[in-house]
């Protein structure tokens, strides 16, 4: 449903994105990962046109997004960033219903949706709907940021390191909730992280980038089983590689995963 055709981006005479070709499927949780500066955020921001490609095209459902009105486009693409900025002078309920209201969803329906979403992330609507952001913990605010992006029921959600500012325990809780939530709502989600454990835990497919290019796109198990070269092994880390492979080997039916191979093919996955 989201397709990059030979997309490049040059900023200050430096090519930071180099001829990306990729397809993100409908209902898939697609994780972009790689070292700092490799181009994850730039790639993501091209999907909602916060950044325009220097060349190449991006299509959503076969339509070239450069021909669409950016404001209209963004109303159908939820966006969550690391330091979500809830509006401080609006209640949680008002924050979550901003976009549905912009889209003229009737207010009763808005109320219902806000309650339902708060419930989904374990925040009792009766308790939290009328509070202000400053009355919530960091983890609670980030949960609100996530459901705010979902409130207008957009088919696509972009998430740029949404959990990375949280303490490890809260982060793991949110990852678990998020996996459950995604099983229920089945959105097309593009999720940026630099944390391989997070990627392995949540992704349907992982796209590992380096210096503006794709190194490997694969399902987590495949990435572990058949890392495409030294960079992938190094990025995953040999210890994690062994640990996760052991976990997969004990949790998957026999035959799903073979012994660790260090393949040299550029990618085993669909591009
Ligand atoms: N607005 C900008 N001005 C100058 N350089 C930028 C800008 N945005 C991104 N870059 C550069 O592009 C590269 C990719 O950045 P980014 O997509 O933010 O990487 P990541 O999210 O993977 O850390 C980096 O080298 C970064 O410095
Ligand atoms: Mg980034």
C-alpha cells in the first residue's frame, strides 16, 4: 500500500537517502531501524510530506502522494514522535479528539471513541478524560499520544521512536500494549527505532538501513537466521543474535528456524 520508487533526498548537497525501493503492506507493522543519522526519520517524513523527495516517487494505494494536498494527506496519516506534545491547555479528552473533530465526526461519536481508546491503553476514561497533560506521568502522556494518532482512525500511522524517552519498564509495558493494540486494529504502521530488541519484539518486518540505503528487509526470525552480512550481525550484536535465536528455537514449531547462517545476499525479503 505504501511504495517507494527509487526515492532519493539530498540535503545541503549531501545525498542522505539513496534510491530507496520498498513496499509496505497493508496492515503490516514495518520497522525502520539503523544507526543514528542513517535516514530513518527522513524516510518516514517523506510519507506524510513533511519532507519532499529530491527524486523518485512515493505512492499510497497506487496514488502518487506528491499530487495530493499535504493537509488532507496528513489527516489520514497518524503521527507519533518521541517527545509528543499534547496541548497543555486542553484536557486529555480534547487532545485525543482534535483530528476527529476536524473531520466533523459528531461529538457523541468522538466521546465514545475517546473512551474506547483510553480503555484500550489502560487509562480509565472517568479518571483521565478531564485531566490536563501535566497531571499525567511521562508514560501515560505517551499512551495518550499514541491513541491521539489513532483517534481519527487513519489507515496509516507513522511512529518515530515513540517509546525511546521512557524508562525501560514503562517502555516494555507500552511495547506489550502496543503489540496487543495492533493485533486488534491492524493498521499499516511505520515505526522507527534504533533499539533492536524493540524491533524484534514488535515488527512484522524489519528494514535495516545504513547511510541512506537499505541493507536488509526481512521478518524478525529471518533477520536473525540469515543476517545479510557483517553489518547486520554487528548491528544486531552477536550476543543478542544467539539469545533471540535460542528463544525462537524454543517458541517456534520445529523446522521454522534452522541453524544460524551468515548469508551474503543483500536481502532475502520482498522489497
Ligand atoms: N533538515 C536537515 N538539515 C540538514 N541535515 C539534515 C536535515 N535532516 C536530516 N539531515 C541529515 O540527514 C541524515 C539523516 O537524518 P535522519 O533521517 O534524521 O536520520 P535518523 O532518523 O536515522 O537518525 C543525517 O546525516 C542528518 O544529519
Ligand atoms: Mg530520527
